[in-house]
């Protein structure tokens, strides 16, 4: 049974079904299968989720648990358009479970049976959206392995690809074992049939068959027994009659028998986006046609499918006696629940904190860290599942939760800003807009000042028609690219936080939920380059599966020299503490001592309030997993110790997060080892 797959038909719960799974209240069933049951759940804000709870018999299988845990960790990295995100998971629970966003809609096979093949702009939008989803999966280092019509939902907002490495583990089809064929007959590549190879090329082959099926309603290699279909896949050409010419060329390249001759998912996405753009603008799809990098730029205007019944989920009522009993149980449970935390994401990737000791957010390195390193967690050190430092900018998880008729009406709009939105924007027109302008400006300036970039003066304007707040920087001649990138990140965070606050406090009167960041090259510019854009309803922090993760953009900001005397002082003290902590543990870890020449560096990212630690590591001192885990332990202890000391002396100190990375000379890339947070 596929997670998140449903046509909106909520079945009543059955005897023995749980009333809660993790942070979610179970309100019914969405389906069941050989490996588990999919329950309908609600979080405290009313967000609808699909919860896959595996059968107890599989929970007792250590091999199954190991596969399930690995797939959960892999899938937490996959986020993007036309994908249903993993929200939370507990692979170590007595009964393992995972939860995704709930998406109403028919699966592709059922949609075609009810409404016929896709055509026109909807077909091109389907091809582009699914290709980009698969490209995102591959970019995250994950292979889908089961691309098929039953794993694509035709949602009113666009196509949605399901089960990218999640339900596969639960259904036993995503992790290769001896003698086990992965995938679904009819949607398996020629090389998989011949050698058992299941790589990204196999996903592309299945995608090509999927698009052909969507366009014609026919299986490209026909029907029949699995052996007959397998023979056709390996030996005959697909039936592509009825595909539009340009799209047919791309599908033919995806269905090449030789995987080395097959188009990549990224290239397929690019070709389909150009075809979609040509369809949307009614121009020829040539190399000099419309330029775009995302299917969502045109998907909103070209995607036309019949609406689906999606009745509200009714929460079962309970008697007063049961409520009293539940209250007593909750009090007793709360006293014991300090053991840990389940951290979940909403459908946009924003965190929701809960209590439990097991979480997908736990870094894999924790489990096998040597005893000395594991015991080195210093004062105030916690896992990334702990609540944020109370001084960190507060951003509502779902600012429009519970709002009956919000003034902001573009929550589902995926289009990018039009240049006219910037041209037609104006200064604030009322006190709420003025307060928001000041909040955004002050927040941006405070972040830029720590790097000596206060000379960049942000201009905040409003476009009521577009429901968009616009931040513009420049002109600053010869500004380094990393400085401009920091302005974009600071503007994104400041605008997102300010708008989320307003949407939360004034949902029925505050109309602005979108924001865009622009850059002028001269004061006389009548156009400004778009640096970025977003919505305050889709999350402001870089968090995946409930865990804050440092990344290259934050590292780029951290590498900009700080002008804050406090930051310079704390950075110097922390680097010395990291070295001393590592050296104290060498007797237990059998590592060589560190010295000043080993190149431990530390910088601060004021956008996400994080300390970044990185090493030059020319001799690959931290190449092994054990050494990386020991380094992570030393960084965690030292950073949290200095953070606590500085916060006790200066309540304005605001760097509770940390990330550590080491340079790998063999692949000439920086490898991020771990991230965490501290509480003073």
C-alpha cells in the first residue's frame, strides 16, 4: 500500500487501530497492504497526514528494520516540487512508522480510466513535473526504483511522485537482496531484467514509459504475462503512436535499450520544461525559445484536470468520561516524556517539535561514535531535536493554520515573480505595512552588519495586487558574489519571518504572503535581477525531517570575515577549545593530536544563527567515519561550551546552532559531517 495515496475516501478506524502515532491523532484509514496500514492523521494544527504503520511481523525482522531505517534517512534528503515530502518517521519504534503530507487525487492509472489520456498543456506539464521530481530524487543520491502509474497522483495543483525510497522499503522492493527482483513488472528497465542493475537510468526508462502511458492510455510494451512483457521490453520497440512530436523524441531517448545511450533525468526535465514553455507561450520549441529552469513556472497555467472529491476529515467525538481519562493519562505520560523528541516537518519542510527519544533527525554518526567522543557532549549540548534557542527568531510553523478565510489567497500559486510586480510596487501605505517594512529592514541590517556589509541598503516595497513584499538591494559596484548571496539569504529570512508573523497574527486582514528579492546594477535601472523568491507559508529555515542542516550557502556566509569583536573573540576561543577537546580524547580514540597547523577554522552565519567549523585537512586526517565522528563530538562539546559561556555573559549572543565540515582531498569537495544545536 503506497503512503499518501488516496482519492480522499476516509475509511473508519477499526478495532485495534492506534489512536495516536507519534505527534499525530489517527482519525481513520486510507488503505492497507501486505506490509502495513496507511492511517489518516491530524497534527495539533489540523494538518492532514498519511501515516504508514508497518505490520508487527515485519517490525520483528532486524533486516527489515535496517532497510526501513536506511530508506527513511535517504528520503529525508528529498524535497522539491511535484514530490510528497516525508514529514516524520520513527524507524526504531516498537512498530516502525513514517508520515508524509496527505495529497488528494486519483493515481494516474485511475485518472486515465475515469477521464482518458492527458493532452495539450496538461500532458507537457505532467512530463515536465514528473521529470523534475525524478531529477531531484537523483540529485539527492536516491534511486526511486518503482516509477509507475500507481505511484503518481494527479493532484489539482499538479502531478505528485510518491514513494521515493520510503514505501519501497516497507513493501520490500527498494533494497536489493539476494534473489529479489526490485520494481514492478512492466515498469522495469532492460538492464534490470538482464543483470538486476537498478540505477538512475532505470528510473528514466520507467519515466519514459509513464509519459507514453499518460499520453495514450496504452502500456507502451503492451499487456500480458510478466515474461511476455519482459521480452518485449528487452527486444521490441515501444508503441509511441499518438505522442506529440517533440515529446516523442524525448520519450524515445528515455526508452533507449542501452542505458548508456539513455537521456538523463536532468536533461529530460530540461527538454520537457522547454516544451511546456513553448506550449504555454505558443512559440516554437527551439534552442532559442523561452528560457526557464523550472516546470512550476508554467505548470500553474497549463495544468487542467477535473477536481476530485476531498471531504474534510471528521475527528471522532469522545465522551466526557473518556476525555477525563485521557487527561489523566496525558499528565502521567508527560512526566515520562522528557526522554527525547520526535521532530516532524510540515508539508513545506518547516519543523514541528515533539517529544520522543527516537527520530529520523538523529545523525547516523551518533550510533557508532567511539565511547570517548560520545561522552564528550559538553554543557548545554543537545541533539538537533531540541527546541530552538528562545532568542532565535520565532517563525510560525503554519501561519495560516485554522484561518477560515485568509486575506492571502496565493498560497497554492507556484509561479515566479513577474518583472511588472517589481516595477509596480510602492512604499508602505498604512501602519501595518510600515511596521513590516521596518522589521524587515532592521533584521536584514543587523545580519549584514556582522560582516561589515551595512553599506548595502535594502529597499522594501509592496505590491498589493501580487500580494508580494519586495526587497531590493544595490547598486554596489563590483560587489563580490558571496556578499550578494548573503544579502539574498538575509533578505529571504527577514521577509519570510516578518510575513509569517503577520499572517499568523492577522490572517483575515494581512494580504501579503509572497516575497521576492531583487538587485539593481544602477540607480537608473527600470528592471532589477531576481535573486530569489518564496512564500512565508512554505518555511523559512533549512530543515529536513525535523533536523536543521548546515549547507554550502551557510558556509559561504560563514567564510565572509566577521567585523564583530565578540564573534572574533568567540571564534578564536572555540577553535582552541576544539583542539584541546580533541587532544584530551586521543587516549580513548587512538587519534593523532591536533595542532594549529591542522587548519581548524570557524565562522558565523547570522542568517540561520549558526557557527560553521571546517578544516583544510590536506592530509585527510578526518577521512574515516570514526575520525569524522570524533571531530563532530569535539566540535559539539567546544561550540556548546563557549556558546553557553558567552550567552551567560551576553544575552544577545545568538548562535545556538553548529555545523562541521571537512575537506576531502580525494574528491576535492567539502563533506558536511554533522549539525546540531545548543541550549544555554
